[in-house]
């Protein structure tokens, strides 16, 4: 883009204390991206809180587990505290496009940038139509008192309201976390609020060691960057096609993304194939496949064909052979030792291995 339009679009990352070193090493060969503070700023870290008595959590086996990033809503104070916001403004940058690094559909779209700049809005969220696969994600809503837009996350939803929260007919649009921000407006909001943005704080229940369910129960206090939509007067949202959203937040997402339900475009974007009509397959993997290394053992020969699959559920220990084709809604169950799902076509059925 910089070469084609002879401009200077700046690329930056907000890393955490857990990702900074690996990220900088991986990008070190791309000299045009810059290095150090020109390429990244590191977000803050917060102590995990013991759920039983609200004291700071301790974990002698791995002290690093005692800390956590305070959510991607920390983007704004981290930009201010690191000096990144002032640095960008001083260099003449006015607009910022920000997205999750795991959203492989997020790109700098000049048409959307033009729309945002012409709108005069201080903040804009890209939203997409919800499907069953998005029912647990944050949705767009309106404040009854002010009529302003706000973001409602699942962590803010009472258990008795979960069914309504997941109703995709009632709440039709979800936050892609592709956000457009007027940096001058952001600076003004910080000044107005004495150096902070009043984002809602969410309480997430975790274990101090993410891989050890028997470890100490803790609370992680986090904010969401999309929630800033409620902080700016005149903020807006734009409905975008599903192609702008290809996230890899869970191993289920990765399972689907590696399949034939998605394609790699000529400009290196990963999008759903046309046959999917912008609806991704719903993947529900057993908790034993929560981490990538475990999921890799599930599909040693690559994922099954999902181009015609609406939903797949995997319960128990198994592996998929090469040449498995799934259609419609398919469930695989195994209550014993690991077994292989044999090659073949499985359509609208429950398979007991």
C-alpha cells in the first residue's frame, strides 16, 4: 500500500509481556516495519486475584502465571502511558485502524477509511451479522437512557440472561473488533477524563495455571477495546461483510480455518469460500483439545472436509484419518481409549466410536 500510493501507513503492535520477545524475533527480518518502539508498545500487566479472598495470586511453579494482561481495552492507556499516542500525533497521524492480530480478515481498507474520515465520527466499529457461531461474542446494543451505542460482552451477561444474549435475531450484530479511531479525539477524551477512558471492567474466572484445572481459582479483571464506543459522543458502527472477520480465538476456530471451508485470496486474505455464503461451520471440540498441541494430535493428517458441514462436535479421545468428509451436522463420541475416525463421508449423524 505504501509503495502503490506513495504514502506512509504505519504498522504497530500492542504486545503483552508474554508475546513481545517472540513477536519481535518473528518480525526481525522485515526491516521496513521498523524495530523496538517504532514497531511495538507493550501493554500493562495486572496481578491475578485469588477468587477465595481477593488477594494477589501466587504460583511458585511458574511465577509468570501470577500476572495477566488486563484485556485489549488496555490499548488506550498503554498508548498514552508509553508515549505512543503523542508520538503518532506529533508525526501527523490522525486516524488509527486497530484489530485483533488473530483476525485474519482484518485489512486496511481504503474505502472504509474514506468513509470514516468523511463521517467526522471520532470512533467507528465494524460490525457483522451474527450467526450461531457468534452467539457468545460481544454484540452491539443501544443505551436506553442516551440512545448511544455500546458493546455488551458475554462476561457482562447474568446467567439468567444468557439465552437472550445468544439470540441472534434479537441482537443481530456483533463486534468484529475492527475499530477506527480519530487519534485527536482520543487525546481529547483522555484530557476530558483526567488521563483515562471509563471502560466497563469485566471479571473473568480462570485458574492461575491455564493448563491445570486443579490450580488456584483466580479472577482476571479485563476491559475490552470495543467498549470505547460508548466513550465518544457521535461514535458509530458500520456493517461489513463476513470476509472482514476470520478469527482464530479457539482451537475450534483454527480447526475450521485450516479446512476447505476457507480460501487464501491473491492478496493474502483468508476468507470463507463462496459456497459457505458467509456462514462459518460451527466447531465444538472437547475441552481436552483446548490447546493447539492437543488439537494437532486430533488432526495429524489435516482437518476433515468442512465445505458442506454446518456443525461438528467432537467428544472424547480420537484422531481423524485422511479423507474424512463431513456434511450437515455430525457428532463424534468416544468414551474410551483413543480411536480413529476412518476415511469416508459422514452426514447428519452421531458416530459412536
